[in-house]
C-alpha cells in the first residue's frame, strides 16, 4: 500500500464539493438535485465508477466546470468518489444539504474554495480516500475584534440580519 496526495486543481475562488456515493445513478440524481434546488446553477460533476468500465462519468451545465470536474476526478481516481465544481456566485452552502440528501450519497469529505489536497491509500485493487487537507492550519484564537469582523461580514454578504 502506498499513501499519496492529489492537489485539487482549480481557480483560487472556485468552490467545490467532494464526496463519495455508491451507484452510477448518482450522476443523474445529483444533477437533478442541483438544478431543482438552484434554478440556473452552473456546475460540473464527475463520478469515478468503481466497477465495470471504471470510467469517469460526468454531467453539468457549464463547460468549464465540467472540464474541472473531469480532470480532478481522473486525478483522484478513487472508486465511487464524486466532485462538483460550482460556477461563479454559486456556493456549497446553497446546495450542500440537497446533495447530502441524494439517496446514493454516502458522505461528504469537504465543501470549500480553499486549496485542498486529497489523501489517498493506493493498493493493487484501487484507491481509498483517507481524508482531505482543507485550507491551512489555525494560527490562533479569534479576539473580540475578530468576532465583530466575522459577524459584520455575515451581515454584509446577506447571511444574517
């Protein structure tokens, strides 16, 4: 067995959701869930098939996001993993619970725009996802000033009253 990491290759501000599912039907079901939750959503989805032809299956509404999803899924190449890249001005917060509720979805590893590395174990059979490195290490505890900044930010971007 060998441990490897795969860096998610994407533009700095692009958000994505990375998870694991269990059935080829997931591609269509996740697609339908996204477009029914946020009409007009721009995204690309790719799924690593774990048996049969073992292809990267894909769908989406935005060519650039589809290409990102395909490229990153192929690099990860772990059976039954999926990755969704969201277009500009679309965020995991708006679709994450919907994705989690798709019956085939087993788990979500991360939903982020941060630099991310996927930690994999590779055996003779295939690859397993051990976890992700999402962003950077914490540098300290927030101060009262930091708390005020956080609360103001959430109100400025419309997530709190």
